[in-house]
């Protein structure tokens, strides 16, 4: 039975989702560092981490200590996108539910090497997107985030996760 939500965040979007998910499920939420002090190894958890180049930050460390019953990857992309790519990159079993969630982006909130890397990405990819004449709605959102930042954390993006949790909870009681 799941007993907690654990997350790793960089700019606060993943922490925002952990808080919302906690409110919906009643499960406590902890940063990975807090969880190491408060939760015993092999605790069943839902893990949330931010995405960098399809890698879910903190997932490997969390997976080596806890039993991850579901994983949520938070990034700039559309909710539900890139699931296969993220699953493969992080070696997440098909038996483990994986959800991708649009979080947001704000280069000003980044630190260290991540800030430098993303500043370069914003300059190159941002210029290319800005010059593109027939941008899709998704590309417009990406460009807006790159130029002005953006936070898309909301309950709606968690609908599939919450539905999965409720079904799992009902099945574990029966």
C-alpha cells in the first residue's frame, strides 16, 4: 500500500504537483532528501521528478531505496507526451505507471550548470521557434515559456494520476 509521495524539484513545479497530489490523495509528501530521513527503505511511494533530456531527476536514487508504484515526470512538454521516450531513458518497467506532466519553465529560477545549459537552449531553440512562421499551439506555448517563463501546474494535468491512484486504492482494499 502506498504511504507517501516523494519528489525532486528544481524550480518548484514538481513540488507544486506533489502538494496538489497530496491534497487529492491524503498521502504525505516529502522531498527525496526529507524522505531519506523520515521513510524506511522499501516504502511504497509515488515518485515525482523533473525532466532533463528525458531523464527524471532523482528517479534512480529513489528507485534504489523505495518501491515506486507510479512515476510522474514533470517538464516543459505537453501532459501525456514523451511517455515511451522517458520510460526507456529511465528504464522504468512497463508494469510501473508513468505519467508526464507539463510543469513549466523559468530560466531565472534555475541554478548552476542547468541555468547555463538552458540559457543556451533558449537562445538557440527560442530563436528558431520565433522565426518559424507556422508554429503549432504547442510550439507557441514552448516559445512563451522560453521567453517569459510559465507555470502550468494544475489539478487538470493530474487527472490521470488521480484516477490511477483511486483505482489502485480500491483494488488494494478489495
